[in-house]
C-alpha cells in the first residue's frame, strides 16, 4: 500500500483516543471543557462512513492483489555447469551427454567435452534435456492482473493515437502472472499494448527482476498498429442494414485518414527535428513516431482478414515502414506479397477459432506449415496474459498439423529473437549469449513434460507460484 493510502483511510475513519471508536475526522464530538454539546453519530452517518471506507479500500485493492509473494530473482549469478544432459542448442544438432557452462549470466561453454571450471555448481542432468528459454512473441504478461479489476489492468490508453505509450513502464515486476508463466519454461516475453489504432510501443522483458528497468531487455521494441477493419468477419458478426453498412464504411475511412494524417505529420516533424529550427515545438506523440517513419523502429501491424492485410501492406509501402505482420489468420492468401517485401509474421493465438465460419477448422493450425513451406519467417505468440503459460502448446498444435517439430521449437525460441533483432543475445544455447535456459524431463512441446530447473540471466529461479504454494499447503492437510 502506498504512503498516500494510509492517511487517506485515516482521514475518513480515525480512532477516537477516548473511546476507541472510529469517528469521522473533522467532525468528532467536542471535547470536555471546549464548549459545544456532545453529539452522537446517527445511523445514516454510520452507513456513509462504512461505505466510504469500503470504497477507499476497493480503490486500492487492484494494486494489493497484483503483488506476488514469490521471490522475483535471487540477484546472484554464480557459475553453473549442467552435465550428462541432452542439450538442444536449437541452431545446431542436439548434443547427447553434453555439458553447458555459464557464469555471470553468460554461456561460456557448450559441448560434449566442455570443461567445467573450478568452483562451479554442478547439476547432474542424467535423463534430462536442456533447451533455450521460450520466448512469447506477443503477450500482456505483467500488464494485466485481474481482468475484472480495472485498477490492475494497464494494456491500453484512452484515444486512438498513442504512440508515446510504453509497455515497459506499465509492466508490473511483482505480478502473480509472471511466476505462473515462467514455471512452464517461458523466460522472455514481448509485452505489447492494445487499444486504439496506434497502441504504443512494446518491450522485450525477461520474466525475472525487481523493477521494470531490471526486467527490460529492449525498449522500445516495435510500434504497434491495430489496423482499422471494416468488419471482424467473426462467427458472431451480424448482418448490417444498408444505413449501418454506410456508417461503418464512413467510420473506416475516417480511421484510415486519421492514421495516414498522423504519419504524414510525423514525417514533417522528423524533418523539422532534424533541421533543429529555433521555432521547433516539441510534440511527444509525433516524436515517438520519428524512429518509425525513419525506418529505425519496426512496426507490428495487427491485421487478420485478407482485405485488411492487403490494405495494411499498401499503407506500409506508402510510408516505407519496416513491417512485421501480426495475427494474420488469412496469411495463406497473401504469401507472394509477404515474400516480395520480406515481411516476417507473428502467428497467434493458435489455439483459437478461425475468422470465417466457412474456414477450414484447422486453418490456424496449418498456417505455420504454409509459411514454412513458402520460406516466410515467422514466430508464434499467445496474445494472452494469464494463459501465456500455454505458449509451447500453441507451437505443438502447429507441429501436430504438419510443421516439423524442430521448426515449431524455433518459432518460440530463435525465430522471435531474429525477428526483433536480439538473436545475438537470446533464442539459442551458444557461447556468449544470455544464460536463459530450462532443464526438462522431456520435450517442452509435450503437455506431460515438467520443467525441473529454470535459469534467467544465469540466475536460478524458483519454480514456485501461488498455485504451487496452495498445492503444498493443502496436500499436507490432516
């Protein structure tokens, strides 16, 4: 509870020194010798007082519920060596009976004959496997705690144009969702804003750390545009009459014009900023778009239906944007356009229904294979918060419908690292990269597999969550 909370509650209900009763501060009965008749509290005032206290407590409840009691990370990065394990570097062939060594958060040796330095903590990996930590290419982990408590949800800003919104600032390091997510092998996540047309910039965070700054690996990572759509095309879409159809087209055109005008203003602003004119007035909204229009920051364009994807690609061409396509349920219909522009795709959520009622039931499961066969780079996201823990099973569903299993694993490890420009630091088990890795008793894509050890930045992270603590508690019930 913040320092401002307690005085606020005291202000509404402070204890009376004489009687121990709680009285409204500023309206307490006059003390003896100070004059004035003594007044008792009426029933209406009592109800008002209790209601005020309840509302005050409810106001701060979101923040209280959003604090995890699980240790974020120990803050120590000693030397570790895992030997006699099957190591899956992802970017090369598996190593049987291999050894991986890391110190001060960085991998120092990988191989069948890797030398273990003196003083390193040795872990026997007999019968176990070592994989890179999994990466969710799009989520709201740390931005959402309890969906029904607005005070614990920070995924969107008011209005349509919010390029200055920063996901890393809103991320809550003490969220209860983080331990639940990482316990299933996810060590890194792209956290992205939602809402409006230009939602803001995402951040790449590791799921351990005591402050947002400590968690953040790269920010801003990419600007997110939820491209205007004329219709959702979903199962629940209702037919519109002629007037409603006209109004929908009118609003759609307005949104497109608003988006285009914003980018034109950003281009003009970038030129003015480069010229350093004396009469230059700073604009935080346009300033956030300068790296985007100059091609230094990629844009993740969220579009699902074919017509929306084509419109988004046309818009990206107009402003020469460095584009990443997200969601893209109809991606199979625009393969040539993506290949000619060298645009990567972030697929997902996979465990969902297709957009059209007449789509094949397995459309979302087979899109990954379609992209792989066409040579289009892609990664997989959950677009979730509480169920981001299911990331490996999104990839597994693609593997069950034709995607090679090793490619499915890459889609949640090295592929997102490559798409977002951090493959030199994350995504595989190679010397010089961050020691983000998991030790499992099987294939992480299989639901029966358990994560036995988890390291983020070389730190040994406890595999605990509120759920595991409750299990331990009630399993010992007499």
